[in-house]
């Protein structure tokens, strides 16, 4: 009995650590709700690599949205975004600060719930 390509489907699975060069923790702490923006240096024709996929998806999306959009584990996206941040391609927009009002906090919660409902 021989195994031909027609006999079975080969799963193409890439382990998460392969996309992050074995790293499991980002060098920068990024919360899931952090909104990421491309900087002018990041606006370019990105190759079809994990870093490129994340960079193309990030403009105006949160870390969690990028993870869902690209179907990548959130830990992988955190590591890749931290790399892009350190290289000067993206910036993290602050969602809330210690001086944020109750209305701003409520608006963030409502946006988060709305996003979760849309998943």
C-alpha cells in the first residue's frame, strides 16, 4: 500500500515558537486592548512573513483584533508586535490612564463588548 497525495490531506501546522524564533514572552508589555498604529516607517510593502502579516493588519486595530484577524495565537502576536514596536514600525496608543474619566472607561468597556459580540 502506498500513500499518494490524493489519499490524505497533509496538515500544514507551524508551531507558534517557530514564528517567534523560540520566544514566548514579549520584551514590551502589551495589553490585549492596546490599539496599534503604523508609523510612517511601517508603511511599506511587507513580505508574507509573520511580522509582515501582523504589520499589515495592525493599523487601528487592537492586539486582540489582530490576533483574531490573522488567526494567530495572541502570545505570538504580542511577541511580533513588541518586535515591530522596538524597530520603530508601530506605536501603541494608550487606551486609559490614571486620569481617565468614568465616561472614558465605560466607552472602552462598551467598545470591547461590541467587539466581542462581533467575533
